[in-house]
C-alpha cells in the first residue's frame, strides 16, 4: 500500500460520494447559491454531510445546535435527520449570509425545522440557556473560538449529547507544536480541551476528501456535563 496522493484520494472520495451519497438537487443548489454569492467553498464534503445526517439519526436527536451556518449545506443534512417536530438551531454571524441560508433551507423543504439565529456565537450561545438541551452539537465556525464553543456545547447539552468539531486536521499542521497560525492554535486548544475536560469523551479522525486533508473530532458528553458550572 502506498501513501495517497491528492489525485488518488479525490478519486476515492468521488467514488464514495457517487456510491453512498449520490446527487441531490436541493443540496447542490445550496452550494451553487453559496458560490454565486461569493462565499468561500468551506461547506463540508458530501460524505461528511451524510455523516452528520446519520449521527443525528443514530443519536435520536430532536434538537440540534449548529455553530456556523454559511449556506446551510450541513444544516439541511442534519435537518433531514431529525423528526418533523425537531429543530436545528443554527448560528450565523452575518445577516446577508443568513438570508442565503434561509432561502436554501426553505427550498430544500426543511425550513420549518430550522431556526437561524443571527450574531456571533459567543453572543448568541448564552441566550440559549433557558431553552431545552441539545442532543447534537456541530461546531464549524472560527477555530480561534473552539474552546468557547465547546464549553457552551457542554453547558447546553446533556449527558449523551453528541458533539462534532469540524476541520481539526488543518492539512496536518495541527500536529505542529511550533505553529503560529491562530486557527491552528485554536484547533489545538479545542482538541486539548476534549482530551482533558471530564465533560467530554472524544476521539478524532483524519479525513481525505474533496476538501483535502483535514479531520473531524467526535465526542459524547459524560455525566460530568450535568454538574453545576463554576465560573
């Protein structure tokens, strides 16, 4: 077995996508709208979108929290994985981007299950404390704030809540202790928190797909998440 080249892993990713995910007009339209608006192509790969969908179903999630909406590609995937009376609360910092996301989820037929909150994550998350806990949390926003988002995921979830953190591989740079890139340092701090904070039981996987060399961390909240938070 040889080390994979970008050409090889993209060929495998295309095969897996075609075989296990297929084509979906609504999801493809969401990406097209995002691109036409000049937004960055940083939505999850189709195989990762399907993973989020399956995690929502496997965990029996009714309430999902997403930090980082963009064009709502991953939002649509997760909304399809929850019951009719479930909800995906998704946080988007920019009103113009939130409008694109709203149009995309409505066109995909899941608009009734999606609640878009506009504002920066660190400002919106505290407002969710009076709402029922979330069963699944997907973190895919600015990496510098990963520890903040993870702390709120623990506060807003319950023992058994699934927490997913995207983009943890950073093209391999995450393993560089001398990195000066703030997004990589933020990713490292988040992973270190997952490893030491008793509220989480976590692992992570490297990924090679249409988005390149990256990774995803998956955690479950432990019983320690139910203990009172001390400031």
